C-alpha cells in the first residue's frame, strides 16, 4: 500500500513533466518520417518503418529513464520533501521501490503509445498483415528499459543528476557492447586488461540480450525460451540493483 502510493505519486509527477511529452512527440515524428524514407526504398518500406519505430522506442525510452529517473531522489532532497516522506511510516527501501515502479509505469505507458503507432503503420503499409513477432521485440525493450531505470535509480541514491546521467548512459552503451568486450578480452595479450574486460563483461548487464529488433524485422522467429530467460536475466539485475540502491540509501545522511 505504501509502495503503491509512492509509485502513483511518482507517476502523476512524471506525466506532468514537459520533457516527457517532448520526447514522446519527437519519437512519434521520427516514426512518421520513417514512412517517407520507406517510400524511397522499393520493397523495404515496412521493414524500415518497423526498424526505425523499434529503435525509437528503445532510444527515447532510455532518454525518459535518464532525464526523469536521475531526478527522482535528487528532487526530493533539494525540495526537502524527503524529510516529510521519511518521517511517515515508510522505509527508505519502500520509498525507492515506489519511485522505481512509478517511473516504470510511466515508461510502459509511453512505449504503449509508440507501440500502437507502430502497429497502425504496419497494418497500413504491410501487404501480409500484422507481424505479431513485433510484440516480442517491444516486450524485451520494456524489460531492458526496466533494467536501465533500475540503473538510474541506483546511481541517483548517491550521485548528482549530471553524474547519474553519465553513469547510466555509460552502462547502457557498455551493456550493448558486452559481447565485444568478451571477444576483446579473449584476444588480448595484456593479462591486466584481459581481467578488467572480463570483470566489466560479467559485472554489467548484457543489454544486447534484449535486442531482437533486427531478427523480428526480417521475419526470423524468436523462441519462447529465449524470451523467458531474457526476462529472468533482466529481472535478476533489477532486483540486485534495487537491493544495492536500498542499502546505500539506507546509510545516507540527509542532515
């Protein structure tokens, strides 16, 4: 009940943020423009629309997680409302989880709008009907954004918004090059560099596990087992990050 109240207040605050609407509006414009570029490429219009639309969901969802997520805790501290909240019968861990769920709900709602636009465009321009495999790609994008949101919340518990944004973006970029780090470690002859690369590879989440956009767009089916294990992988990292964030936040002194 307490977590739900914090989540709902966070959601209401987030949807009033102008940055949120600007990002969603801009992403919808890009999705619309993709139909124009699709006309310039014979026989590949639908693939371009789907590829650009899925990429827009991922990128703009990331920006929402960063620009809104990094300020969740910082704003409460700056406005000193953190003292009022924590004076109530609510733990710091519940406060953080509520903030995370509120932002996650915000991102889910915005991805839902973008997904609706994608499905409508697909129905309009596709000659073979709806490609329901797109829903699998959208679902994994949502799981990825949940993980990124947890990363943003984690850094926001002990860092400034600017540094939190940089750290979160860094984790996102490295996470999509996780396999390349492993390959680089395998061929490296420097033992120190090799173990550093291995450590980064295994410590940070491999976000490329959630990237099935190319497969879906080209009609390659995604196994249900892959979806299941990717979801479990993402949720495990979310739980670990929120647990670590709660432990750090619990020890933080606001005096």
